C-alpha cells in the first residue's frame, strides 16, 4: 500500500508505468492503459473497504471524481454530491471524493477528521480516498491522468471541487469547474447520458 511519504515516488513510478504499459501488457489488456482503472490511487489510511489501490472495482460504473476540501466556500457542495450519489446509485453512478490541501490550505485535517466532518455535517456515504495532490510537482497519478497533456480535458486544476465525469468504459467524458454545482442541468444531463449507455 502506498504511504503519504511515498507519494512522490509513487507519482514517478506511475509515470514510468504509463510510458511502458502499452508495450508490456498482453494485447487483450492494452485497452486498460487508456482507461482510469489501472491508475494508482491511495485508499484511506484506515483501510476503508470501499477504497482500494486502483479504481478497478468500479469498472462498468459511471464515476464522478471530485477533489474535495472541508474549509472551502464550495464545501456545501458535499450535500449535493451526496444527493447525486444516492439518487443515481441504483443506476450505476458512484461519486468518489479525493481530499486535497493544495488550494488555500483548505483541507488541513487528518483523514479521520475529514471523514468525521463529512459524515457529521453532510451525512456523506460515498467513498473518500486518501489525501492527495491535484497539481504541482507532487501531483498524484490520478490527477496526472485526468489533467495531463494526454487527457482529453487537460489543464491544471484551479480550485477545490472540480468534477471529472468518467463513462462506463473508464474514459474521461467531461470536466466541470468548481462553480458548477452538483444539481447543474449540464452535469445532470451528462450523468444521465452516460448512465443510459450499456456497460462494455
């Protein structure tokens, strides 16, 4: 399992993995290098069974990935994200939260404190992963995948609560700025369109 102190090394290893994976994998597995499922992520330190070291358990689901923070002006969006998660859960949507302290130092707490805050204030039930970096030299493999040069929606994350919509095929479909609320018509329409598609 990765550790907080090994994040930089993990990012370097992930970069090397992305460069050579297409040549080293069997032909039937090469498609995985184009999807999000093989990208390393960090589970919560308390080994929350809902989070694992990749997103592979969510294959075939529609995912909404969000870099979250507890002391941000957008923090009340937790309520809307939880509503989305519950409203579309049976249809196959999973909201996944990734705590991040990169923007204004607005997620300074421990992971245990983050979980307690989310559950106490917003009754959050969707999975929360380990704290990560969404930009900069220590950017996590996940956000390098989502925002790097090879992404269909490249560009550095600007602030907390950006949203990344992943289709059932594991590819990035759309990206939404922090100000786009969880109940915004354009986000709802995009989620419903992806949910209507069959799993590959």
